[in-house]
């Protein structure tokens, strides 16, 4: 997969110099002439790094950096701030806004390339993440679950899955589907922050599957909050006509029309409250079983495993 870098500068000559400098590394390059345009691209493209000029019209580099680092799904996107020579206040301002590094104009091409490689290496090392949501991926999830089992403390693992997502993708396309997944991630993060705890962990298994690891006394309230927030948001994923109908009208194999309601969310909660959990595969098996029960109820809900060994 090619590394995608956004170059943001209001001076087209500087953008050309940067493009020439980066061309030898075979990066996939995007460019923006101001902060407003930069934010649109950052929100639309799965970028690996942003080279951001400090002084720009509309929205300056410091504001862009602050907005990106404040967004829970974009905060891990590395930003290298490009500042003017001798502008110490710009360097300080960029770092205060959350920039990962800075270079000074006029820059030495070899130094710039070395800094880019260093920041990309550091980001890759620090964040084994799902490329769409930037949430921790399967390696981190596995490590987290293993740690919980070895600690022998009480925990709850919430397996989260969207219902009727395939029908939505078929109707609206993968780009809209990706936006649903990103918004779902935001809902999970906000809900988890509402019931903040040192025990909380959110991971993205892939597609429309997520996992939240939390404490026993948080799980019920957390899952109900996720369901309420998702059900309030779900109709907004549809166009006005489908919102009026209450879902998507599709033709079945028999040629008859049927209505597929709005997207809903199902959660299965696995815990070691009533049974001993000895290995990660056990959590996965129970989670799949609970999620299947939750999905059969045809609406957003959560199912908690209360069975004893």
C-alpha cells in the first residue's frame, strides 16, 4: 500500500518544491492551498502524514493541527509543521498545537526526507491500527485480552456489530459504508469516555466489528449508551426518501419487495463474572454466540452472558 502524504501550503512554488523533493520516494501526494481545503482532504482520504505550512489564509496551520488532533479518529495522523526561518514562536505554536515535528524553510531536502521517514516509522511502531478508524487492530486486541486473562481481574468484553450493513452498502456504496463505520467508532469512543475508566479499551476487529473491554460495573450502562446514541444517529445515514420510508426497499429472490429497516447495533457481553476464562479463543466463541442471539432480536440491543460453568 502506498504512503499518502498531503502537502499544505498557500504558495504553489513551495508545493512544487516539496513535490519534487518527495517524488523520489514514490509517495502518493495530495496538495491543498489553504487550511480549509486541507481539512476536507484530511477527512476524506486515509492519509499517512501531513506536511503543513504554519502561516496560511482562511485557517492557519496551527488551527488545522489543533482540529485534527482533537478529532478522536484523526488524532494519530502525524503532522510535520513547516515554519519560516527564525520564527521561534511559530515552532513553539506548532508543537503546542500537537505537531509531531517541524522543519524550517528553506529546508534541506535530505533532512526533510529523513524527518518524514522518522515520523512514519515512529507512528507505525506506536500504532498498530485499523487504517479506516485508526483504532487498535487485532494484534492490540489479542494482547489486551491476554493481559486481562493473565491478571485474573473481573472484566467485560463487549463484541459490537452492525445489523443490515450489507444491504446498506449495496444501496449506498462502500464510501458511505466507510462513513458509517467511522461514525460508529466515534459513537463508541464518546460513550466510553462518558463512562471513563482506566479499564476501558476499544479495538476495531475489521469491517463493522468492534470490541470494547471494560469493567463489570460499567458494561450495562456503556452498552445502553451506545445503543441509544446509535439509534438516534442511524436515520441520518440515509437519504430523505429512505428516511421517510423507515428503511431501504429491496426486491427479494422471489421478486417481492421487502423493507430493510434502519441500521441497528448488536452487542454481546462476555465476562468472567460467573465462569473462568482461560484463553482468548474462549472469549471469541462465547462472543460470537451472544452476538448471534442479539442479532436475532431484529433491533439494537445487548445480550449478557450470565451462565455459570
